[in-house]
C-alpha cells in the first residue's frame, strides 16, 4: 500500500549514499521555503518603518544568524542521514524528548499547512468565482498532499517549476505597481520608524523554525560543502530578494498591505503569485509533519507506520480544517509553538559538537541506526523549557537567538558537571536497523 501512495524516504533510517541528491536540487527546495509570502510581508513591514538600506542591513544581520544556525545543525543531519526528530534521540533528548519534539513538529507544520492552504483556497475562489473557498482549499490541499506523499523527488520538481514562476510574477508585481523604483530605493520610511534590534528580531524569527529543522532536508545532501552551499544560497537569496521586494513595494505604495496589492492585481496573475508561493513551502510543511509523526509513533508505541500513508492522512485532515476555517483560530498557538525550536537546536549542537555524550554511539553504527537510545535525559527536560522561557524574558537581544545560546550554554555546563545521565535505555525498532533502500 505504501508503494502505491509514495515513498517512505527513510523516515526512520539513515539516508544511504545512493539516495542523496545534487546540492542544487536541495538548494532549490531551500530557496522555495524562504521565497514565501511571509517573507514578502516581512519586507513590507521593514520597508514601512525603515529606509531601504537600513532594511537591507537588518536583513543581512538576520541572514548571517540564520545561515550559521542552519548550517551548523544541518551538517549534523548530512553526516548522520537522519531527520531532526530521529537525531534528537542521540543528541540530548532520548526517546521521550524525541517523541515530544516529533509531536510538536507535526502540530506546528500541519497547522501552518492548513493556514496556507486556506489562503490559497480563498484566493482561487476570489479569482475564479466558480467554486467556494472551502472547495478550492480541499482541491489545493489534496494536490499538495499527493506531491508530499511521493517524497523529495516530486517536491524537487515542484520547486523547479514554482520558484522561477514566483520570481517572475514578483518582478511583474513591482513593475506594474511601483512607478519610480529609484525613488523607492532612496525615500524615507513612510510609516512609524522601526529600530534595528526589532528589525533583526523580525528577520531571524521569520525562519528560525525552518533553520532549526534543517536536518529534515540536509540529510539528502552529499557532503558538508553541499550543506553550506545550498543553505547560503537558499536562505540568503530568499531573505534578500523576496524581503527587499516587499521593502520596495512598501516604499513605492506607502502601505504594508501586500496581500491587498496582490489581490488587486489582474485576475489570475495575483492568484498565481499566491499559489506558487504557497505550493513550494506547503509540501515541506506536510513532509516535516509526517516525519515528526512517524517518529512519535515509533518512539512512544514502537509501531512503524508508513510516512507516505501518514502524509495522506495528515494532508487530508489539514485540508478539511482549512476548508472549515478552523486553523485560523490557532494561529497564535502556532506562533507559540515556534518558541520551543531554538533551544532544541542549541542542545543538539552542544551535544554533537562539544559534550559528545552519545556522539560515538551514533557515529560508530553507520550506516545503520543504533540499536538503542536513552529513554529520557532528566537534565534536558529542565534545560529545554528553561532556555525557552528565559530567552523570551531577557530584556536584550533576540529571543530565539537568546534561547538557543542559553540552551547551548546550559547543556554544556550540565555535561561538564556530569549531570547528563539517562535513566534507562530503550531498544530502537529492529525493523529499521539496516534499512537503506533508495527512495
């Protein structure tokens, strides 16, 4: 049945060498994640309160931070060939923490899948005037579900088509709505000024979750240099190009209502902007959600379920929630979920590169998965929420970066004080050990 639905994509095992992808293929998908409507809206927010070059400086600082995070944790995924949720079993969290993280990833990504599916459905309904928005949401959501179920190869081809189309449509959007582009680049901010610290906070917060779960994507890279290239290209160009388009639009039109500008664009052009923007990120939302759930069921119930089948179930559920308009009621909850990811990244980096309590265990078993993992690590249970809360409460810096750095420092300190003691060990699903079939 799984073969009919799509590919498992080594959801619980390491990605073998023969299933790795050329770096440009992965880079296109990373670029597709960052070239989203959220980045366009971010740019408009910055442009409304900053000059073009101040916004450029804020984006540059944010890009450096995001690249550093995504590359550092992404290399772990590339070396070990494992998804984020699976990796955490041997990078400080154990089975219990890994299960919790997998569930959080699933909830967060499924929620955002529903929100963006609803947006696409509403846009298509407004343009066509033939079917109501809920029906379009279902159609669009099911189409994305099919793509995600068939795995990264179908998702790569989706990005090859959608990314260039989206960029061309943005060029058209600027040329038809901004009469004097040179003036837009040199004019003062049309709205209430935004400080540099606030701006950098907005930039880093816009993609911190994507950076934190980078292993979901980088496990398909062939080497460390490929991780660096695809991350720098994807994140840097995504943040700069798309966000700066938003800055120019805000300066040229004196508004942050980019969705209003898109909706006011002629018919199908505006709809295509939304559809191409949502399509190339929503398949990854659904893909990461399925990986998180597969890990959750394996870690909690020792039951292996097909990633492709989970994708179909979750995709259909998310599409129905989008059609019902329910997911929009949970947008604040989804933002709150994003707070928990930066400390996870800090702990993973600290364990893998510095403390190395379980690093030899995961390295020595390549190309298989270790036969067992800690059931849970009490120190991590304390460090994870403590870093998240303190990162939000500190009166300086950027909250996501604060919580990541705090988690890193606390975990290293716990390692030096010999506090990283597991309670028990739990066997890894034996069916997964040694599985290395190509997608």
